[in-house]
């Protein structure tokens, strides 16, 4: 978890098992107006739904995901 240059808070997660994972739920406290998928340099690459304080993600084996919250 880290602060980004554009005022977003970034969370980076990865699959360390090498097996992948379906419907991983990332829960957070507080309100978020938007969430974006980002690359490792924190540049937005797409949107993700952040409803009810949760983000649902699927991971391929060893995949790294970066999510930015505003």
C-alpha cells in the first residue's frame, strides 16, 4: 500500500502460490469514489468496480495486480 503522485492510494497484490486464484476479494474501509487497474508504474490501464468497499479480482499464476483508489 502506498500513496501515488496523483493523490490515489495504490494497493499491489500478487499470486505467490503459482496456482492462480478466482474471485479474490479485497476489502477496504472508508469511501472510494473510483478505482482503476494500473501498471507497475501506476499508469491507469482500466477500471475496476469498487462497490460496497470491495474489489473482486481474478489472478493468473504469479500475476501482479496494482489497484489505485481515489
